[in-house]
C-alpha cells in the first residue's frame, strides 16, 4: 500500500467510490492479458488523483487513466 500513500488524506462519499470503481474496472478490462501490477497501480492512482480533483464522470476517469498509462509506458 506504499504506492497509495499520496492519497492517505483523500476521502470520498460512497457514490463517488462507486463511480471510481466503475471507471477502474472498465479501464482494467480493456488491458491485454497479462495485466501487470504496475499498470493496475498507474490506473488506480490516476483515478484517485482525478476524482480527488473533482471529476465525477466514470468515462472521463477511465479515459484519463488509460491515457496516463499510455504515457507511462512510453517513458
């Protein structure tokens, strides 16, 4: 859980957690097998960061997370 340390003070109501879960599951479902832990971590951190900034659309959260994953893979 050290990777999620940046979000130790984040707090989300249940309806936002549902939106984030939907976005996370949709993003992970698009990834080719095998899905690497590092990819899961990048997607999760992106969704947490974007939701913490106020985004509440699951499709937008998913798209941003997948774009960040693509950028991270190019580095």
